[in-house]
C-alpha cells in the first residue's frame, strides 16, 4: 500500500529534464555570463566538444546496414525537409496581406524569419532517442537541414528584405556542422563493430550525457540573450504577440504533421522522427543568420526574439511528448 501511494505521489512530480531546462533559464537570468570567453573553463568549448562526443556515441550505436537501408526511405526525408522549409513559411505567408504597411509588419517578418530557419541538430536527435524513434533518420535529416538552410533561409528572407544583402558567408557554420556532427558520426559508425555493444550497454548513462549537453546549450543561449538585452528591446505587448504567434505556429505544424504521417501510413518510429525533426527550429543557426542578414539594422535584435521563444517552448513541450512516447514504448 505504501509503495503504491509513493508511486502515485511521484507521478505528479515534474520531469527532471524539463525542470532542468527551466532551471537553466532561471540561472541564465540570475547569473548570466558564467563560462564566457576568458573564463577558466569556457562553456562554448565544453558545448562544442560535448556535441561532437554526443554524435560520436550516436554513430557508435548505429548499425551500418540499418543506416544504409534507412537512406532509401526517401519519403520520410522529403517530408521532413518540406515541412521545415515549405510548410512553415507558407503558413506564415498567409498572414502577410493583413500586416503589410502596418506597425506590426516587422513582427511578422521576425516570425517569418523563424519559419524559414533549418531544424535543430542535437536536440532533435536527443528527443527522437528519448522517444525511441528512428535515430539514423533523425541524424541524417537534422544534419542535412542545416546545410539546406544555409541556402534556403537567406533566399526566403531576400524576397522581403528591402535591399539587396551582401553575399552571406556561412562557411564557418558549414565547417562546424562537418567537424561537430558529420565527422564524429562517421567515426562512431566506423568503430561500431568494436564499441557498439559497449554503447548499447551504457545507453542510459550516455542518455544522461546527451541531456547534460542540451542543458548547457539552453543556459548559454539564454545567457547570451540576457546579456545582449534582446528581451529589453521590445514592449510587453509586442512580446505577448510574438509569443502567442510562435506557439500557435508550433501547434499548427505539430498537429498537421501528425495528420500527414498518419495519412501516409508511416510506422511509429518514422512518425516520431518526422514529428520531432519537422517541428523544430534552430536557435544556433538563427543567431548566426540574424547577425549577418540584419547587421546594422536598428530592429535587428527583434528577429531573434521569436526564435528564442520558440526554442524554449519546443524544448519544453517536446521533452514532455518524448518522455511519454518513450514510456509507451517500454510498456508495449
């Protein structure tokens, strides 16, 4: 009886990972700048190497034969990239005629910038892993999304920006993508026959490592935004409008994706991967692209606010969904 009461009591406790995300945001607000450049241990370097290790361990767990077969799943890959770079912008474009020439047009453009961004990389794969989805497809699509976004995001924004921008130099972003993600995955994949068993044996501890890296990313992202005063550059009314808009956009895409995957008869693992990879937007890519596309603009900082709000909400909400899917898999 006592055990049953204890179990029911724990059911109402907040998820540890979600609590960790909220705690990182609070710490970033109270103590921003921890681990900044010049610190004894620079957080940016820790995250950089952490992401590389995270994807090395994913590669170590990948079965080369399964990966080879998964690359033939062209319907899944095409659908994820279509949702990311076509469905998202199309939904936001619907509202442009109502806002052109108004004082809220810049807010619309800020939300459109969010819609045109590529998907996240590390958090997409981590969430798919927690939910027991198709990890090889998650890695492939999360990686290729960043490469496609280097070309597609500036192209989308170029349609609406008032002047011709200089050539966008994202060579450094592409290099980071290769060094931090693709090469570690390839290295892990090559060593699968030697270390694959070890990686599966310690999957639980490696999962804890994954979540720790994500928490570090959350802290650094919000720490940078609080230090730069991004949230102080807009009014409370504008902040509420932006928050409502991006959260509504998330749920429309999330629910629409569920319907599409059911109609196309994808299996459970593929549905999870499409849902999590297709509904995500990258704060890292957004920060880099905003600094280039809106350099010198007095309203430049406002373009990052929707991305920050969306990023926080997607981590929070999809963490809940991922844990639920993971528990359902274990019970089935």
